[in-house]
C-alpha cells in the first residue's frame, strides 16, 4: 500500500488557511479538543483489582492527534494537562480530594505523559497520510496505544514496585477495549476524509 506525502491533516481540509481566520479556527479547535478530552475521560469502566479504569480518553487523544496534526494536537493536549494541573476536574478519576499535580503524579501519571507523546506521534503519522487508509490508521492507533502504555506501565512499576502485578493492573484488562477503540478510530478518520472529498488514491 503506497502513501504519498501531503501537508494537510483533517482539520486543515476546511476553514481559513491564513491570517486571523486561521488563528480563530485553531483556537476554536483547541477549546473543542479540550472539551472532548474532558467529556471522554469521564466515560469510564472500573477494572476490579486495578488502580486504572478503562475510559474513552485514549480514543479521544489518538483521534485528536490524527485529526489535528502534531503541533495543534500538542497545543490541545498541553492545554488539557494545564487545566488539570490547576485542579479542575478534567481527568478520568480526579476528585475534590485528589486532583491537580497530586493526581497527575499518581497511578495514571505515566499514561498522561503517554498521552502527550502519542498525540504528537499520531499527528506526525497523519501528516504522512496514515489517516487516509483504514489499515494504516489501525497501525497508527496500535503504535499510539503502545506509546501510551510504555510510560504508563513504567510509572506504575516505579510507584507501586515491580513485585506487584503491573501488567495485570495496567495492560491486560484494557486490551479488548483498546481493540474496539482502535477499530472505531481506524474507520472514523478515513471515513471523515471521504466525506470531505480528499481521500488519497
């Protein structure tokens, strides 16, 4: 399957491309992305025996990275992290007693770092056209998930000790859910490109 380089990601296929209009469009996208991340993080399913719950946050992170590109995606995820660091309830399990920096350095801290790295990676892959094909988008999502899990698991091991069942806590309970989210995103982005009439050959 051949891919050709292109300078556009999905959100650049419509709207203003320069001047004040571009800046307004980018600002609106950042705000919309932060809202989406916040809402999706609240959709969660507790996993018995694990300190980390299944949620739709990873789906939102990876989709925003692919749709926004690396730079705008990074601005969005860092804005989300900043709001969370200030103590606002935007993360999946933050509470009145556990929020802000304290939450971010807790059990999900490594995954939050992975969110940032995965957003940039998905943006770079989308810039190369991986978001135009179901197969390539599925591979991009798989890579993005791996990038989230690596720091997430390393941090869990550092926090709780490697004698604990780290993989059982932070990886294996989420594989089925991640496979479903991967399939959904793999269909969503290429489908969106077809709707705007800019699919690659």
